[in-house]
C-alpha cells in the first residue's frame, strides 16, 4: 500500500497558519509563500487552510499585522519614555523588524498605498503619532509630521534590507557590497560628482543603525525648530 502524507488532525488554527506563513516568507520571500508549500509545512491539505484564510492577499496582510504587532508590543516592564525616546524606540523596533523580515518593507509599502485603514498601518501611525502630539506640535501639523516620520522609518528600513540582500547576492557580505559602491564613487569625475566622491569613505564605514537614528534626530530637531513652543523632548 502506498504511503500517505501524514495529516494534521487537530490544532490547525489561523494563528498557527500565520506563524508558519511568516517563517516561509522569511525563508523564501513572497514567491515561496504558496498554499501548497504552507500545507506541506503544516502537514495538512490546502483545502483545510481556506477555512481560516481566504486567499494569499489575506494571508500576507495577516502575516504583516502579526510581525508589526510583535515588534511594537511594549512587553512587561516597559520603561516610561520621553516623547523623543518613544519615537526612537518605535522607529528602531520597525527598523529591526524589517531587517529580520526583509519582505515586510514591501508589504507595508503596499498596505500604506492601498489600504492605509488596515491594522498594521493604523497601529504604526498611532504609535508614531502619540509622541508627536506629546512633543507639542500644533494639531494642524500632526498628520504631516507623523507621516513624515513614518515615511522616513519605512523607507530607510526598506533600503537597509535591500542593501543587505544586495550584499548577500554579490559576495555574501554587507561590507563587500558597500566597498564596491564606495570604490565606484571614488572613481567618478571629481568635477561632476564632487559630493558623491567626498562621502564615499563615509558610505564604506557607516553604521546602518547609527545613521538611521541620526535621521530620526534630524527630523526631531526640525520639529523643535519649527515649533519651539513644544519643547517636550
């Protein structure tokens, strides 16, 4: 008698399906997430998955929501932070989440563009917007200020993840990738590309997280300069 693939008789749930989808996305990106691959990993039939998730778009949205919720969960004993410290904490949590899950940047970009009322975009905007409000920025500027921070955070995190993938695809190292780019910049025409040549060494030696936080500080400094009456950092 031919052997049959073992089936999961009990324990299949939406949460388990989403967690497994995240693992598949981490391993192979969006192309690797199929209902067949998911069913194989869970030792069940593809049909059983549809009782919990309607389609791949819903599954991707749920995986995104799960990762964002985990990243932004305050956890037990979370310290009391100033508004600026809270913005740093939220920004770094998202930066690290995208670094750990490179597919996340694309999914968040898609959700903010197509479905900004969804759970993940709404949670991110709320977590960034609360400390922006606490900084003392006028209410009329809250949306623009918070959106600027969110756009910076997701854009920088996504670029960092892309750089990491590029390095892995070339020689397996971030430093090798940056050195190649810096060397190319150093070889450009000194008249036409004076600035790019000047910062080539900084590109080669920079720390991604430090650069990311420096960008946050620039935005916070801008908020303080434009709205000095706030003053709560």
